[in-house]
C-alpha cells in the first residue's frame, strides 16, 4: 500500500470513529450527554460525549448537576442510569449534585482517572447514609443538600466565636451540610473556659466541628480555679474552710475565694505557725486564693520544766494547775499558768511568796517559762503589849467617848500598844466642858487623838450653868452686849480661847489667840461666853440680836 492509500485509510477510520462517537448520545442538556434507553417509557442514561477515548471534546468541569429528569424538546425523560466512562477523565469537576434518593449503580470506570475524595457529592439529606455506603459513591465527599442553622449561645464572662474558612459565622446563620466550622472561646480576666459543646459533642477550644444538622454552640466559662492542698501535721490537725464548709485537700477553689485556716496541736505540743505557700496565716485567720497553694501547719513539742516547792516551817505552800495540786519536782509544760497560795500557822504571819526571784501575791499566778523554785517566807508574830483605858463613864455634867477606829472602847478595856484612840466629850443640858485631861495633861475639849504606849487615864471636868452665872466679875470685859455680829474681849492678858455656848451647854463658836469673835451666824438669844487666859477662865452672859 502506497503512502497516499495509507493517508486515505486513516482519514476514513477517523471519520468512522467520529460517526460512532456522535451516535453515542441522542441529545445533550445542561452540559451533559444523554442516550435514550427506553423510548416508550421515556428513560435515558448519562453517557460520555464519545464512545471511545478521548470521551470528550471538552470535559465537563466545575459544579455538575445530574437531574432526576431531563427535557429534550417537548419530552421529559427520567434519568435512569449513568453509563460507563460517563465522566472518564473529568478531572475539573469540583462537585456533583444528585436528586435521586437511591444511589445509581455504577462501575468504577464512570470516573476513571478522577480523584473522588476531592469532589463534593451533594445528595438528598435523607440519602446521605445510602450514598456513603454505596460502591464508588462512597469515595466522594458525600454531603446533604440541606442547610443547617448555627445558633451561638453568648458566653457569660467570656466570648464565643464561630468561623467558616476564616470568615465569622454569626448566630442564626445557615450553612451547608458537612460544613466544617472552627470554634474559639475566650474567657474574661480571672475566668477560664471549662469546655465547649456543639450540641452534645465536646469540641476542643480552637477545634473544628462538622455540621450535619442544626446545632447550638455553647461555651462553659467559670472563675479560674486553683487546687488547694493540705494535710494534718504530725501531732496536730489542720482544717480549711470556705465560709463554714470544710474543704478537702485537692479541691479546686475559685480565684478570689477567702478561706479560713485553723490548726490544733495535740496535748504536749504547740502550734508554731501556719503558712499558705510562703505567706504566714494567723490561726483562725483567712487568706485569699490567688494561685494553687499548699497549706502547712508547723507543730513542735512543748518543753517541760521542773517545779520545786519549798514547804515553809510553820505554814503550808500550795501550787495548783487549775484545781490540780502540783507536787514538788513535777514536770510542767512551758506556758502553763500556776496558782500559788500559802497559809501561816497560828502565831505566825506570811511575809512573802517568791517564784525564783520574783514576788507573787498570795493566791496569785505565774506562767512557767523555766525551771523554778517556789518559796513562802513566814515569820513569828511578836507578842502584843496591851494597856488599860480608864475613865469615868457616868458623870453629872456629860460623858467621855473613846473610839478605836469605829469601835467604842469601854472603861477598863485593854488595847494594844500603838493603838490610836479618838477621845471626845459631850455635855449634858445645862453644863459645859471645863477641862479634858489624858494622863494628867490637858488636851483639846473639842476632840483629841492619843497613841497608846502606856495605861490611859482620861479625866473630864464639867461646869454647870448655875456655876457660870455666879462667876465674879473680873478685869475681863466683853462688848457690845447685846451684840449683832462682832464681839470684843478686853483684858490685860493674852487671850488663849474664846468659847461661846448656848443655854444647853453646847459649844457653838470658838476662836483661839484672838480678842474678837464674830457671831453673825448665830440665832438671836442668850449665850455664855468663856474667855480663857493663861491665868484662868472668866464667863460672861450675852444677848445676841
């Protein structure tokens, strides 16, 4: 065969192939080719443009829609099947939309040379599961043809955002089925994001969620919490409370919570300190949670000291802790408060009590800080010397009164040496006191204090009004008479006393070492005036106006 014949033959084969390819489809619509498979029942199959490779002059690409029915002229056909190689080599397809609820049964060569996983297959929402299980179709990214509304619950004490491919999705926005959204939550200061949920599914913060139905996105935010750990110290207890509620070691406690800490040492031990981390806390005090912290109580053994009790001669010494008597040589815990009391025997007196070198009052206390000796000092009471008090208890002109403190001393009583007696006289009506003597010495008739160092003899002399009226006139004169205020005394001698008595013998005015006495305060009436000089006494009757 010559070269020309070969060329002719090649042209013929090509023409024949073209005629065959055209015969592959009966019509095209929407960019796809269809072959009538049942003219009576109006059924068609999706076919490639050409019966052999290459199957398309221009391959379908982009978003492909395979309808359930297709129109050709005035006829409507049902798309019943998809033929072999229908999309062979159509690598430009990005999505395929199908309307049939039942997946088409196809061979793998329908999509020969095409990467199925990169193509979105949009099917009726109710048919998603069927397509995902069907041969060949399962290799696509199968999605439903519905949209789903995303509801975002506003975060309390924080923010919650949803995005799709970097674009924010506001609450109430519908998105395509199988849309992958990204969820981010941010807590306000002093708060933390505990969890995020898309419906009932927990989603990591900043993670993704595939939307397959209407969904509500919620972020759960709480105050920042820190673990509080603690344990009982050796030889003691430690308790931490939130308000009145005890917490357990390891509990997560909100930042800013005020906790109360208290510790108790076992008997024989003492609480030295409490620390929350490096911060000291007073026993029964509080601290504010600002971070995770361990609380510790530090307890140490209390030292004991020997207490020595020196029992005194002629008395007793007792040391007590509360109601318990402490024996000499006992070990007593540091800080213990002890009470000390001593009693002297009859004829003796307690001079002092000493704890170490420090004096303690009888019945007083001291706190144990070291080993000490307790001593009571007792001495003999010296014998008491007593002296007799004598006076006439019943005289015509008046009475003598002798008082020891608040107690009256009777005639003949004995009192101790050093006793101070208060001596006074009272007059009977019609009498005045002429003199008062103690152990022969004249003392003031208006009252006298006497310290007893020997027997005491008290003597009083009274004058009757009648005796006074009969006093002879002397060189002493009183004037004016009658008197209103100022009464003058004229005498050649120095006046020691001027005494004024009412008619009952009661002294109502007195002045010493003066020649004038003022009587304005006295009521009008008759009075007696006694003027005492170094050589005697003169008595005068006056009238006060």
